[in-house]
């Protein structure tokens, strides 16, 4: 259990994981405003989009333009998601600081989602690293290991398989790995145990926790991962990014609730809470009619925190 | 940190803390059905109501009748809330197994809520214990220390004051004490620290955690309290019991989400999950139009738990 006072980074993934699950297309102008305001609110890492074919996700077709703008903001780490080598080539061209490749620990989910077995994805990641190195790029390669806590298709995912794939991507030379529970199957004890085991394999290269709040345990899982030593978390403003199979169910943990959790515990995130809540109101207006989530925006900060907020 | 496999008790307080915050009066017949079904779902401790003047809380005017019925269910611990000696006398007459006296650690909240300073409430508790002993009753006296983590009126509540009042009620001879965050000001680190300090004073007589989800941290706080050694939690079915000052804000942690948290972690609660979700649907129908909360009922159990549920 590590309860030091290291700061925590909340990577905003609403523009990618959030918007890709919403059918309506948010105009590029709005996205630029979102990035600008998130930066002004103190967020220093934003996943601005994904390099996938525009016909697959027309919501994210303007990713290259968003990268170009976001790169003008000093000190902001700009990341994008890429499903394969082709996407990675576009990411390298765009000049993004980091690219994230999803790798599903569930064989069944990997086949359904990427039409490749996990080990084939590992090989693709090796090709991405080769291309990055050949290009002389400093772009950071991060793997997001999804279904690490279980899978809606195959159910149970063995810890041994998570650890095997973790070693495989580390051997391939990726810079960072995160564990993701995109289906809301994790509980805080599972999180403690799996992160502890993965830290013993990956050390500081294990560098992200990605949790959804589908079953109400999102923030408890963030807390458990923090106790295990995680200092960087993905989150979506207003908790967008719901699961299409469970209408109304929560999506990603909400950035503002995660910011509140850490602020209340006295852990620095660099986030200006009022500014983030202001941006949430703006995004809620833009996405009027979509299912939004999160809790703190309703009740506001406790009286005990108003002086320090 | 205590991560053994002790079972956990979820005390249902929806009939008291939940219904008292809802203006409509649930007919006695419905309440009896709720108690019967909660018992059938495996709940073994229920706070059925409160002995307060009927004009103050007409929603709870049938408490004596509910106690009488609940006492016919073998192995069920039937508790009631009482604000003062007069209420305690009615509780003793009713034959309830336990009576809970609220004590606010916040001076300002105590004056506003009970029109008495905390030390005057301690004296009232002493009188209640005397009356209980004089009656030769085995009724358990429990104190619920509210605003232990902060107060909407006075803001900060000092830990030293919580510990002082804890010692005072233990000296008076109460059987059990719980810590409550009825305003949603607690975070998991505060919970860890305060429970650890209070355990060192009260030992096993510290026996309940009562959390509201007003700011999204309810389940994270339950988890932190469990880590600190708490094995009994209050919860309301469907998370009823909202805060009147924050419309739409969540109330108590929901019984079904707490049951899911522990079931997922492999900790026994005795609760039959499907039966509890069935009762939730019934109560949601009875309270149609009221703000209900909780998360797991939408998404359902993870595939990984369906075999063991």
C-alpha cells in the first residue's frame, strides 16, 4: 500500500472513448473549445481522438486536426488511439506525443473487436514499434490492456493470461502499459491484486488505470488502484462512453468525480475544479439529450473544501 | 488492513432513513411486504422506523406495528431510531431488539437538528440506558454518530471532538457505536483514518458504517471502512434518502450495490442478489416518481458471477 503524496494525472479521454460511443458528431470547433478549456482547467494529458477509418467512426474523423491544435498548447501531452499499423502511421504523421494500442486480454473479445487473436495484436504492436523507431519518432507507445478483469463475451479472463500478455508487450518494447476494465467487471479487491501482480512484472512501465462505472464501483476501483501505486487514470468528462449493451448504464468514470476524489484526499491533480465543472456544463449543453453521468456536479464541493478549492 | 473473509451485515435502513425523506406515505401493508421480502432475500437486520411524534414524520407513524410484525421473523434483528428518552420508552414498549440514537459530532448540526448540544444528547443517552436497565430489557442501545466527517452547517468537525464524544458514549455504557457521513463529505482516506482511530478507542463496540453517496464516493468509502475492519453497514434499497438541499443528489448507498460490492469480492452477506433486485423493482413501482439511485440493477451481474450468484 503506497499512500504517499505523489501527484496524480487524470488523462481526459472523453473526446475519444466518450464521443466514439455517441452517434451524433460533435463539430470540430466544439472539440477545439473542449481541448482549450480542458487545458485551461489544468488537464495536461488528453486523448483527442482515434486514427480509424472515417467510415467506421465518423465522430472521430477530425483527429489529425485536433492533434495539430492540441500540440500548440505548451506542456500538453497529446495522445491518440490506433487499432493497427495503418492507424499508427497516421498517428506518427500527425505528430501526436503518444499513441495507445488496445490489446484485449480476452481471446474472444479480441477476435470480436479487432478480428485478431491477442498474440497477433502483440505482433502488430512490434511492427508499430519498428515503424516508430525507423521514423526516428519520439512518439510514446502505450498499450491499453482491456478486459483485464473479465469479458462480456468469454466471461472469466485468467490472471496468468494477463501476465503473459503483459510480459509479451514489454518484451516487444512498448513504453507504457495500462490495465482497463471497459466492461465494469472489476471490484476493488481484484484491482488491488491484479495491479500488485502486474507492478511486480512491469514496474514503472505499468502506468495507467482505466475504469468504467457500469456497476457503481468505478471510483472504488480508482481508489484501490491508487492504493496499489497507480498515479495516472483515464476518465471522461461527464462520464460519457456508456456501454451500448446496457442502456442508461454508466460509462467511464467521470473526470470531475475522479478530480474530486483526489482533491478531497489531498492528492494534487493540477485540475481547477470550478473550471472543470464549467466545461462540464458546456459539454452537457452540446450533448443535450445524451446520457451523462457523474455525481459531484450536482451536489458541489463540501463546505470543508470551499476554502482550498 | 484487515482482508479476512468475515461475513458482512447490510442493515436495511430504507424504511426509516429512506422513507423519512420522501413526502408520500407508503401504506403499512407495503412496508410489511417490504420487510417480508427483505427477510426472504436474506437481510437479517432492518431498521423499520422511528419513534418520533407522528406530526413530525407521518411517514413513520406505523413503526410500532412494523416492529410487531418484524419480530415474528426468526433471526431478524429489528431496530428503530429514537431521538430522545420519550422515543426510547416507546421503543422499549414495542419490544424492538435495538434502538439507535443519533448523536451529531457537529455542535451546530446538533443544535439545528435536535435542539440540544452534543453533550446534552450524551446525557439523554445515559437516561435511555438507565431506563432500559430499569425495565430489565435486553434492547441493544446503539449510537449513530453523524457529521463525523464534516457538516453542511459548521463545515469542519475535528477528529478530537469525534473521539471525545465516542469516549463519552462508551463511558455511558452504550452497546454499539457507528460513524455516519449523512452529508457525503467523507473520502476513503478520511474513512480509513477516522475508523482506525475510533477502533483504537472503541474496539469491537465500533460496529457500523453509514455512508451517503451524495458526491459519488459512497462505495469507495464502504470499501475503505471494510479495509479498516468494519463488518456492518447501513444501506437503503434503491439508494433512497436523498439530501433535501441538493435536488437529485444521491442519498444513502444502495443496498443492492453494497451487496454486489461484497459479493464480487467474495465476502458473504447472506443476501440473495436476484431476490433483492426483485424487491427493488417492487419498491421502485411503489415509489414511482421519486428519485431512486443505485447502479447494478441496470447492468446486472457480470457474466463472471452468474454461475455463483
